[in-house]
C-alpha cells in the first residue's frame, strides 16, 4: 500500500478522539492476552498434559501480557486490567471519566478472546468432553477459561490471595514505569511487566491460578456461561466467581497506596532520572 493510499485511509477512517483509540487498544490488548494465556491452558488440558504443563501455562500468560502491553501501551498505557486502571485513577494518572471506558473495553476484549480460544479448540473440546461441557469432575473444562479454587482454599484465604497477588503486580508495574526511580529502559517495559506475571505464577499460583484481573476472569466466565457450561460457572467453588473480581480491585488500590506512601511520596520532583530513557506510558497516555 502506497503512502498516498495510507494517508487517504487515515483521513477517511482514522479515529479522531483519543478515548476511542484507547478503547480499541485496550480491547485488542486483552484479546491477545486471553488468546495466548487461555490458549496455553487449553492446550495443556485438552492434550492431557502431552503438550503442556504448569510451566507452559505460566509462559503463555507471561507472553500474552507482554504482547498485550506492546500492542496497547503506546495508545492507552496497556493496562489490560481493571485493577491496574483503578490504581492509575487513584494515583491521578488516568482521568476518572476514562475509567468506565477502559473497563468496558477490557471486559469485551476478554470475552472476545474467549470466543477465539473456543473456536480454535472447538473440535478438541468436543472430543475431550464427548460434547458435555462440565465445570467440575474428571473432564471439567471450564477452568480453561476462568479460575476456580483448589479444594483446600477457603473464601477468606482466596480473597487475601487475590489482594496480595494483585497488589504485588501493581507495585511492580509502578516501579517499572516510574521515571523517578530506576525504571526500565524505553521499550522494555512490556517485557518486564510480563516477567512480573511469571514471578506471580511460579510463586502464587497454587491456590487458584493467579487470575489477578477481573476482566481476564469474569469476561471468559460469562462466555462459558452462554457457550454451554451453564450457570454452574458462577455457583462452583461456593460462588467463587466474585473473589477474582473484587479481590484484584482491592489489591490494585492497596498496591498503588503502598508504592505512593513508601516510595513515590519521598522522592523530590527535581530528582527525575531523565537520562535512563524511561517512558512512563501510564502517565504520558493520559495527558492527551
């Protein structure tokens, strides 16, 4: 496509308002996250471990998050997580009026990503389940799309698990993108954020599989409810579904508060480290 054609297409079809661009970026970012993340779970489950294991699932979500932030980071900040968006609102890095738009894009993108994984593995799902999609039992497949608690996990411990894991995620994201701190080299932020997911996965995945993202969990769960698994996806685990929604939101606020009170509050504004070539996308993108 020539430069003239590209210019004409941009003039005719290009979006003018930033909020629409950010909506599409968040939508596509979390779509890719779910495609790679839940796709890695599907491959492990449906192959009965022959083509996947916990480590490959960790890698799938790590790369999914990394690529999601690369896709959306320069447009919307690459939050792809309502808990991260809430943290940015609390810190004044995302206008409150944009928060509902970001969250809507994230939930819709996660739902669409689940559709893609379902279509990709439809035949394998039918063969594995003999056409009966179950939430629990030996041939359960609902866990491909959303989180469910381990047998030992109580409601209180599950909520605490999600608060701690999400607080750690937000805390580390803020450190990576903080231009007043060491930060990460420009363009390496998504890789570092992906490595946070890997660290959380290998250290905090036993209880419920580290959802740490309300959109990543509730969007696919809604999809499974309408795609054949039924309302048991909300009743399973003692109505577990609300914990990976509420817990991460609390954790996002906690992580933002801890970083602000312990690190950011005590750094003089004149000490910004401009020479380390760090770009705080979470701050820059909201200044449009």
